[in-house]
């Protein structure tokens, strides 16, 4: 099957591209700057230059395509508003699929989006889901949560480097998912007719609040952490102030989304039907404790090797 991956250079998109290749699909990735996506080409992906805000480039990217997996979202450093990239861009993509006769569409959404429509990204995800359900496309909607890869930057690295761990709002239980596992579901949807025109939650094996994640990192790194919890009212005040200034609107949108992950509402869901529909064994899904342990084992091993090399160099310089 010829599959177009949109957002292939992202943390999730690259895993989807790799998984699709491993499953025998012909993979094309639409990217804005091909030279920054050379690694995808080295894996075996075909690259095509395109932009969600340029309809003509979408028509070209969709030529000969059988299915689309949409993992695109605006980046934190993107000067465009979330509504430009994630809403206008999605409208352009769906219309282009209709023009090209591409009916199979896998969309990566967010769990509980309908409960947080005051948050721009969640509102866009909800509206895109609604648009797909009203369309003639053979869609599959995957409602994910936060990824384990984000735990590294937010928790694991600060704990290891004795930096302050910043968390927001009330303790929120999140069933973190490995991007490699999310990619498995996205690609498996293409081979399972029972997933067509349906919506599924895709979450990790267990939900963790920020305090539990910090403790997990402390045990794995054998270090104590300094934690500073930012009250919700400060997040809301900062968001409101940023929204007054045009260059800071993107920041305000990001802060609004951060409040969701610290709002005290659990981001977890039953997975029995999802596993059955996609033909995936729950035992093969990554657990957060294993992911964190593997990360620390790898980092600490490299640090010890670096220290050993430094010791050798120091001894070579001794005059006796």
C-alpha cells in the first residue's frame, strides 16, 4: 500500500514512517524542508516537498496514494498560530484527499478533547474529529495522550542533573504512551477493516501522576529531586497576559494546553476493545518504568565510559 505520512519528521511521525516501512508499505513523507528529513530517505521513504497551507503541494503529494496517516501538528517554535497550522491545514488536507480520491485516513487526536474546547489545540482536534465523522472518508481516529519521550525532558533529565523539576496545576494521572507503540496502532489500522469509521483511545498500561513519575525517576537515577509545582492560577494569568500581544499568542496557546496536563482530570481509558480491534498483544506495549530504567541505564553507562576515558587521559599526562 502507498502510504502518505504527514508530519513525518516529528517525534511520532518518524516512528510511524519507520513502522510502515517495516510492515512492507511504500512510504511517502510530506515535508516542508527535505534537507532536514534526509534520515527518512535513508530509511527508504520517498520525500515530497509540501505544506498544509499550500493546497497545490498537497495535490502533488497525494498522487498515487492509497492511505494517509496524519501525525502533523504545529511546533512550539512555529511562528504561525495553532489555528493556522492545525485547523486551516487540516481542512486543506481533507479537501485534497477528497479531490484525489484517497479515502483511507488515519488521524492522530487527543483523548478527552471534547472536555477542553477552551484550549485551542484540543478544540481543533475535536472539530477535526467531527469533520471526519461527517465526511465520506474511511477514517480511523486514534485518541492518544502524552508520550513517554516527553517524560525524559520534563522529569528524567532534571532529576539526573539535580535541576528543579517544574510541574503544573493539580496532580493529573496520565497513561503515558511510547511513540513506537502509538505508531504500531496507526499502521495496524490500515490492515484492520474493523477500525474503519471508528474512534479508539490509545493509552499506556498505567496512569501516573507527576509525583509518581518523579519518584520513579529518583529510584532509577538514585538521586533526590527538587520539585516546584506551578499553581493553576499563575498558568492562567500568564496565558492571559501573553494573549494580549500578537508575537506571544503561540505561547499563550501552548500554556493553555499545558494546563490540560495539570488540570487534575485523569487521561486514561479502557483499552480492551482497542487491542482486540487492532490485533495487538497488550503484553508487547511499553511500560513507563521499563522505559525510564532503560533510559537511565543507557545514559549512566555512557557517563561512566566518559569518566573512564577522562581518567585515562589524565594518567597519560602525569610525569611519573
